[in-house]
């Protein structure tokens, strides 16, 4: 029964050992997003208070992870961008279900945040990424809207006021779709990897499976 589904407890925020998490994550098919292209940069917005919730939701040291095949697609997208003087910056990738639940409780708008009582976000499977663009020196480039600005400016089709900025977003969309990602209409920064529907129909990867906290009793039974 959906309404009775147990939700994971809040993620502990004690700093974590990146190598330990990476090693555990590998057992669940998740790898660091820069595995296949070391020039991909990461800046997890939920690891700092620099996000729409003004809250730190990830522990220090938490790596940006994605499903192995999703990380390969990111490398392909980054290769596409390089000749244009552009580079991917990953703002969010694998998101532990505990954090998804926390975000949903703060936001409660199904348009932008998947309701975990109905389905888990594709971020919880490591099969969605939130990305922006930098130039080759790493300078963050302007987009028609800003990350997590949940207004009309978030729409993937939003034109904005500067045609050059809009062309940059179109370039990002070309790179991501050529690599096999799907555009998400409501958020320009969010891209889904829907290439493995069977995986998305199963259980997400819970934080404790990769070394973040301990499972509550209900999950210890089904683990
Ligand atoms: Zn997203």
C-alpha cells in the first residue's frame, strides 16, 4: 500500500570517506560521474547551502555518482561539447532516497520533485543528472535560468532574453540527447537516462547500501 510505505531516515551528515563510498557504490552499479572523462567537473549543490533550500543535505566527501552506463553517456556528451569550448559541470547526480524524501517534504510540488510515496526520482537510481556548462577554464556560464529556480525560467524550452545564452542551452541539449539522455521539459538542467527501463522499475539504491548510515528495521527485513 503506497500510503504505508516506510521512508528512509534522514541521511547522517558526518563527513564520509570518498574511497569507501565509491567502493561500496560500485557493488550497486554506481560509479563517479567523471570515471570515463576526468575533465567533467562536479559541484554538488546539496553538499553546500548554495541551493534553493539553503540546506546542506549531503555529507562532506560525498562523490557525484551515476549508473555506469549513465556515466559513459556523460563522457560522450562532454566530448561533444569540447570542440565548442564547453564543458559539463554536474550539479547533482545519484541522490540517496533519504534526501529525496527530505526534499519532497520541504517542497511538495510533483512537477519539480518526484513524490517518493508514488515513485522514486531517477536520481535515486543514478540515472538522472543535473548539469550546467562551464567554459574550458571552468568558468560557470549563464543559462536562460538558474539551477533550481522553479519558475517559468526552469522550462527546457524557455527562450530567455539573450539569444546567445539560449543557443548555449540548445547546445547542451544537443550534446545530452546525442549521448542518449532525455530532456526533462520542466527543468533545463535535468536529464534522464531512460535506456534501462528494467532498472528503473526496481528498487533505488539506498544510502546505507553504499555506506551512508544504517537501514531502519523495516528495510533490514527486506534487505
Ligand atoms: Zn534533477
